C-alpha cells in the first residue's frame, strides 16, 4: 500500500531510507516527511531556482492558540536542552537544542520572530537532493508570552525541564489562552556567493494547516490516480510548487518572496 507521513524525525527518516531497495522493488509509493519539513522546504528551494543552495534556514511561527496539544508540546520539549543533529559544514553534527537563536522578520500580522534551534529532518533529507548544502537548520518561536525564556532556562537547568514536562498540561492551557492566532513559516535560501532568497508563508488563523497541505495534496492525487512516481520519493518530488501555492491561497495563506 502507499504511505504518506508527516514525520519530522531524523531517526525515523534514516530507517525509511534503509528500506529504499525494498520499497522501490515493491512498486508502492512512500512519501515521508510530507509536511513543512521537508516537502515545503524542498518545494521552496526548487521554486527559488537556486540549483546549488549552500544554506537553508527555516523558521516556524506557530499559531500557538490553535496548535497547542500534547503531541506538539512533547515534540518541542524533545529538543529543548537535548542533543540534536544539525547540518553544519556539510555534515551532521550534534548541538544542544533551543540554546542557539536566530531572528527573521515576517510580513504582517506576524512581524519579527525570535527563533530557537531545534532538530529538523531537513538536515537529513535536503542534502540527498542538493549535495551542495553546507547548512540546514530550523528555528522555532513559541509565540506564547514568557515561554521562550522558560524554555531557555529549561535548556540550562535539567530539573526545570523535568518540571515543565511534568506540568505540560498546564502550559498547554496557557498557550491556548494567550498564544498567537496568526502564524506561518519563513525560509532563507542562500546561493553560492552569499545572496539570500527569502520566503514567507503567513496567515492570520490556523497556521497548522500549512504543514498538513503537502500530505493533503499528495493523498488526493494518489487517490485520483494523478500521481505517477513510485518507490521512496525524494523530498522535492512530493508536491508541485504551483499546486501547493494554489492550495495555500485557498486556505488564506499568503506566500511572499523577497
């Protein structure tokens, strides 16, 4: 049977790619990481026209008021203060999650976001398509007042991290009450020579639908016999840019390039 997943785990992606010979021989379709990471990341790199990207840096500005649940909370805490894998200087290395910061200015209604480093499957999947990549990383801003600072403290103090994990349900209540409604994604794609192309995908409401969009489109196309490729697909084969942009527009998501 065909499989479309939204996993953002490097460990899981490694296991899937170890099965590539069997998957290809079976004649089924396996679309892994068919989400913001790595389907949208790869689609925007392809759309940028940069054939030999040197760096792909992504940013998540979640609509915390709508997306705060036990799964997203656990996923975020998995990187805070923990060893994570990041592509730097063309190879996967270990860094401590959350403690590195990077900012980006997104269009209204989001504005400036203060991103913190966390693990992304982009670091594993994007170089399979673009071996020129030297850096691939993702940064997230919690978009809840005070929560970035709390995560930073937890990254330095393991006891506080355990306390946050224990009382995660309370934190989710706070996020749903005081978190942002607007949200989106931002990307910086650097070509040789240092020039950077930027993309922003922003919406005023329910930004979590952005990440699900590639899987929705892929499932529709497979069910409608409009998806020809088979086997374990590379991340740039999961969704066509024009189709993705049309679908995002129907959801009220603006896609801006600068």
